[in-house]
C-alpha cells in the first residue's frame, strides 16, 4: 500500500464523490473526485503516493491544494542516475514545440493540448494480448527475483514500452480532435487536416496496418531524435517535414528507403478534400477562396479523374453483379424448361 | 450424372463469384471512396442542432446541445486484456473504470439532478457521494415529533424495487465500496409483511405528470405543487454525526442493511470521525427553506 499511507483513499475510493464546478461564465463542469483504487494501483503512477503529485493537501478541508505540476520533483529516484525524478525535460520540450504557449498565436493558448489532454493515468497494458505468454516470461524473472509483485511491476514497465503503446488509429484520432476542427485551425491560420483519411497512409491505418506512417512518424519521428512532445512547425528548419528534411523523413526506418529527392517534393502530403484548397495558409498566406488559378485547375483535374474512376468502378462492379444475377436466372429458366 | 455434376459446379462457381463481388465491393468501397463525404463530428453536431432548434439556433442553444452531447459521450480505453468504458469528462486524469447506472426511480433527481449539492462548500462533495448509494429521502425526510422511526431497505436503481442486501458490502475489495447499483431508502413495513418506500411509483408518476404540465401552470399553482412534492422534506437534513457516531440505536440499521461489523467499526472509527469533525469546524449550516417555494412567489 505504498500509495496510500496518507489514507487519501478513505474518502476518494467512494464513487459519487464529486460536484459541479462553475466558472465565471456559470458553465458547470463535472469534477469527479473519485479515484478507482484498482486501476490507480495498476497504472504507471500506481506506486507514487498521492501527495507526490498533489502538493499541499495537508489541510482538511483541502484549502491548500496546489495545481498538479508535472515538472515538480516526485520524490522518487531515477535508478539510472540516482537523481530525483520528474518530467521537467518533457515539460520543457513541450513548451518549445509547436504546441508550446510560446510558439502559438497569442490569446489562443487554451486551444493547445496540455499533458492531460493527451495522457490519462492509464493502467499498463499487457504487452501481449495472450496473457499466458506474458506469464511465461514473468516466470523467467521469478527464477531470480523473489517478489512476484515487484517482478510483475518491472516486467510490465519494460514490456509495455517494448510494444506499440498507441495504435496509429488512436494517434490519428487524437490529433484530429483539434487538427480536423475547422474553426480552431482557422483561428490559428493553419490548414485543417481533413484529407488525411483519403491518403494511402490514412486508408492503411483504417485497415489496421501498424507499419504505415501515422501523424507522429512524419511529424516527430523518434528515429531522428524527436518525440511527441517536440513537434515543430513546418516553417522551422529543424522540422522533419520542412524542406530538405522531408526526404530523410520518408526514408526513415525502412519505409521509402529508395526514395529519390523528387519523391518528397512532388505532390501534396496532405491532400485537399476538394472543397477547400489545403496546405497554403501560413506558408503562402493565401486564403482558401483566392487560391491561384493554377492550383485550382490542378484540383479540378484531380477531382475529374477521381470522379471518372468512381463511375467506372460502379459500372464495372455493378455490371458484373447484374451479369451474375441474370446468369442465375437463366440457369433456373433453363432447368425449369428441361424438367417441366 | 455428368450433367448434374456440371450443374453443381456451375452453381457453386456462380455463387462464389457473386459472393466475391459483394465482398470486393464492400472491401474496396472505403479504399476508393475514402472518407470524403463522411460527416465530421462538427457536421453531426450542426445537423443535430438544426434538427432540434430549426435554422437559427442561438449561441446558448448550441452550447446546450454541446453540453448534452458531452454528457452522453463515453470514453473507451482498450488495455488489451480489458476495456474500460466510462463517462467522458474532458481532461479527467484518473480512470473511473465503470459506467454509472442512473437512478431512474428517484422522484427528486428529475429536477435536482444526481449531483445536487452545491451550497455547503466544505461538505458538498461528501453529500453528493452519499447520494450515490442513498436515496435523497434518507437524509432529507426524517420522522417528526414522536412519529415512529423509519425502516430502511435497499432498492434497485433501475427498477425501484426492494432488493436483497448487496453482496458488495461484504467484500474486502475496497474499490467495490459504494458501487452497488442499489440505494438505501426509508419506508415502512406494512402489516402484511411487504415493504413500502416513502416515495414510490405513485409519487414518481405525480412528479413526471407535473413536469409535463409545468409550462401551463401559473406561478402560484407551481409553487403549490412544489409544496406538495416537498411536503415531507425536512428543513434540517441529517448531517454527518447522524450516522457516523457510535450509538446503541443508529439512525441507519447497519446490520439489517447488510453491513458487516468490520465496516461498522470503520464508519465510526476515529479516522472517519476525526476527519468529519475537522469538516464540521468549517461548516456553517444553511437554513433550508424546504417546501421549494420560489423566491419571487414568496415575496408577493
């Protein structure tokens, strides 16, 4: 019970503990003060005392509770260096990234994702859908380490990171919550990323392909030293999607290894959805209405080709189906004529 | 013989090909038609607002629809070995891990909601917590003068019927506490041995009827009806000490309701009582007017 020597859970384990909090505009938000003990213990932070994140909280009632700050020291040691552990570095990365308040348009900081927008206190996933397989490996640890609880904890700690933590679908869903929100992106003068699902990457992801690139593989590849917290604007020269870096990004980790220079410069990565012309906001400073005639023509040609193929497919597949139906009817009639 | 075989092969071939065509069409459809034309969340929201309020929805109406949608939203977290499904609350960090059954047989929640307490700043969260496994009447309706004590039973949140004591009460798994899909509520034992809750289906039907007709009543009528609904709501609801002190005859018959001795000791332990006493230092009771009389009406 390392996490509850402070007996916070005496009250916080009870479901229903909560209230509505009103802000200045009288908008009520639900505040659930209940913490599911079992899920908390199984989570990444399950071994931390509540107070290592919730500073203050010495008074009852909690008039002294401070806001949780992910950059504060959490009183555990990093075993690799024996120094105090905290997420300070990540907080710093995020503040310097495209999602940092410093980089964003002033006055619109509320639109930016903070740590808990992208992270909940999730319990560890088993690395393996097959539980028994996991257990077999855990038994290996238990050959040498005595405590099962301890071994399981570290086993999960490592195996969780060794597998894919979020599926590509989940990443696309996460980023699209904001980047497919037309109003929000308009406010930031960015293009709304709605065409992604029409690309081959998007379609493969929809079929559950885990190999294909999702938003993060292009915008923050771990291979080149980026992380989800250091996403940069394409206008920053260090960005993996700016100018010359693009081709390296395409070539990374066995993807388009043989790609030529032109591969990254021809065509649009985020295609238009035919209703608005995309990817020409901050870099060209054009509004969608006044796209230059050349681009508009290109869009029109693309649209026509797509329409042609769609029609063709409907006619061919439909014709095939119709042919089959007629064929069956013919057999029946033939048989009836013969038998009857 | 050969002819029959031929016919069979032919039929099998044709059906297989038909099946293949359908499957191919189904499989290829998303590849070719992609997502374009598919509604975004925003489109859906706009359409629903339009359907509800007609074309010119005001900003407030849009906000209202948004908040309703958020109430209904659930989040699912797939952990590989289990799926957590819970109400979605934006930016909520710790997992709730369960879906909350709504109490469809309470006569009060239709107007006050399931999280009704707000005024007493220090204890409101505790009051709401108790309302999760206790009917409002448990604290808000008390026998007056020398009326006999109430009896208490558990009722099913969905059906409103008396149910057996929840097995969850006896578990050592603390994360099960309070989460019974049932609530404690007062009532009386009839001569024939059956149990009748203070507020049952009859009262619920009355409230539902009232809410339907409300717009057609004038203020005096409304105020009268609310008085009827609140007729036995006490101005002085039961607070913490009422249940969390060691007495011979506690307000709630814990043993009868299925609480094991161990839990009884916990509920009256120095830990809980000490904490409650600290809260009491800061708690200034509001004088509830009960009766639900609207302020403007009262002023007349």
